[in-house]
């Protein structure tokens, strides 16, 4: 057996949890794997570390491997999506000045209505709203554009690494942000801003981070790939247990992982979000998921959705882009490697996105798969076969 | 033709060291420190090559700029697209990324990159040494605190306290610093 540590890159965020848990709670060890988790200061650095072999696998933004498959942004090697790491876990926040203006205009901070939030924002926002996102190829950038495209608002997306988001808001570099936890809650904690929406108010079941590896490495290392996938899947299942949340927050708070206060990490894990310094509390079910609702299945239709967004933004052929995106989702590896550990496997590898108003049982090998509501705020249904 | 090279580096000493390695090649070098106006400054200067530490979080700002380059901007290409793989690999291992203007001759880029890579390799060595020193200092402080706790709890001398901790560490196959850490944590919980 190859005993060299498997190097995995990550950006400090709550949703890297499955990797930290796989390492710290022995799920990797049980597979005979030693993991070496390497933090990256920015998404471009992590992408380069992955492409040039400084790490074997990475915790990466779901649309980033898709962008690489479309030849956007300096891709030099094919990167595959092995499985999803997390669903949702993202918040939209505004500066304290904008929050005050929203309140004055009667916005109630219900934290659940994307239409209302956009309409109220349009009444008080500056002529051009500067919105911080972690990377051009991110769920955050895609969701903000999707959310605001039919409003009178004008906006610019500004790339800011997640841990810096609160600081950038405080410094007036941006007016609003869309970022993964706990960095949105940090802005609340430091008094820089207030939370306006969870990302799931825009897309109720948005894939967020994926476990990605170079295509050639996966081909050369089928056993190590399988072991890694099993360890990470078990870690996600462990995270799904409410009783484990406290331990998870404590572990993730450490400087070598997320390096953030325990109680900030706790908020999204519990789905109890504090919106502003005034202390408004909102409960959000499914604020972040690591397991339930097939959260780890690398749905080809989700990659296709990102491809359609990127194709429109960069002027590419949509049908070709969607086909390229689907090809990097290794659903066959997911089925082969995770069947034995008890993962339920959906009958299909793609689905209509946005069609489920309520949690719905779907055909699966064990017959027990319940997909969460996944609607887009505007009721649009994305058909991955329609182009 | 002289190239105009921008170095994004908040630390003046480090920036100076990179400049010193590039000036002998006969190029013009400008330093931009940290800051919100990074993208604007780079656009104004319109350099041929931008060098940035991979560990610098502002790197994603350059990435965004490179992606967004419209027809009116100077085309900015990714270094990784344009030059040979070995050089790129060395650059990434040394912790430096370069953004290069489209159409620049590869051998001119290579000369600049060779010089920059050598410098950044030196920075990485320095960073590692600093980290080792810092860790040693922290362990030393931790051991001193644990010694104090043991001396007080057991009424023993400093030497005896240290000997006890060392014996425990050897028996358990752990480092003295780990044992010290456990003592300090436990004392904190029990006090």
C-alpha cells in the first residue's frame, strides 16, 4: 500500500468540514490513508496547487472544475468532480449603512424572501452596487447574478478571498457580499454589516463545494481515490448527526483549519443565524448540508447549470458547454466506490433542477432517498437536456 | 526593449530583494503594496508582467482582472498558458505567480521568471526558518508554564518538575511540549 500522505488543499471555510473530520476522527486512517490538509490563501492559488500537482485533491468551488472544463481561466489539465462536499452554507450580507437604509425603507429582514430583498435593495442601493464574491467562478457569483438579473439594480462583482470579506466590507471596498460561512457571520460579529439572505432563498439546494482531483491522477490511483471518497463520505454522514456539531465546531475553529471563533462556526451548523448587531435570530432549515438529501452526489445536472451560466457570461455554445461539464462528474465512480459503505444511490445521474417544491422521495437503490426542496426563487426549472 | 514589471508585495524589504534581482536584466520595475486599488493601479501602469506571491490574498483580484480583460484593455494572459511546464511548476513550488501580457516572447519571460523563482525560493526558506523558530519559542514558553504548574502542585524544584515531564513524555512516546500542553490545558480546566 502507498503510505505517502495524500495532500488535499482547502480554503478556510466551514464547508471544508468533511476533510477535517475525515482526518481528525480517523475515517481516513480506517481506509489506510494518511491525509495532509493544506490551506490555500485564495482560490486561484488552490487551483494552481491542484493543477500542478502540489496537492492530489482539493475542496473546491463547484463551478471551478466546470470553468476549467470549458477552458476558462488558465486550465491546463482536466479536473474531475468525485463527489459534492456540501450543499448551501452561504449568506448574502450588506453593509451597516445599507442595512440601516433597508430598515428605514421598511425591510423586515425576514431572511427568506429573495424577491422582497431584491426589490427593497433596489430602492436604497447606490447607483452601482459593489458585491464581494470569493471568485469569478463561484456559486456565489452565479447566484448573485441570477438573483439580481431582472431587477433595476446595477452591480459589479468584486473578487475577495472569503476570510477577508468582513474586513473589505468594513473598509468600504464593497457594499454587500455573498460568501460561505463563517465569514458572513464574522461581518455581523465585527459590526461591519448585517445578513440579508441565506443563499438557499435563491436556490434551495445549491451545490457548494466539491471534492475534485486531476483526471490523470484519478486514473492512476483508483484505490486511493476510492479510499478518499469513502472516508470523506463517512465524515459527511458523521457531520449530519446533530450530536456531533459541537465537536465539529471546536475542531474547525483551530488555526490549521478555519481559524474562526467556535460560536460563529456553530451558527450555520445549527441553522440559527444572527442577522446583525441587534441580535435578530433566524432559524434556517438546511442552512448547510453535508450528507442528507443526496448532498454528496455529483449531479451532472448541477454541473450543467453552472455550465449554462458560464456559457452565457463568456459567450460560449451552451449545449457544448453543458456536455463538457457533465463529463467531469464522476457519477460512475461515486456509485462504484460508495455502494459498499451504505450510500443510497439515485436511479438517475441528472435531474430537473428547481422542480421540487417540497422534500420528495425518488427512485434509488435502497428506495429511501428523499431529495430536499430545490426550487429557484423565481420558480424556473432547469432541464439539463433542453439545450 | 525594456519590459515593465510590476511586483505586488506589501513588505518593502522583500520587494527590494526582488527588484535587485530583476534590475540587472535591464527592466523597469514598479512595486505596488497591498491595497484596495490594486486592480486600478495595475491597469494604469499597464505592465508587461505582474509578479505576486501565491500566498498573497490579493492574487484573486489579479485573477479577476485577467479574466475580465475586455477589448479595450491590454490583453492579459495567464503565465500558465504560455510557457513551458517546468518553469511554471518551479514557480508554483517557489510560491510565485506571474501574469504575463499576451504575445510576449517566451525566452524573455523565462529570464524574468528564473530570477524571480530564485528569490522566492529564498523567501520560502526564510519563512520556514522563521516558522521553526517561532514554534520553538512557543514550545519553550509552554514548557515553562507547565513546569511552574507542576512545581506548585507537587512542591518540587524546577529541575525535578522538568524531569517528571520528560519521563512522562518518554513513557508515553510523546514530545515534552505535548505533555506540557496537556498540563496547561488541564490546569486551566481545573482552576
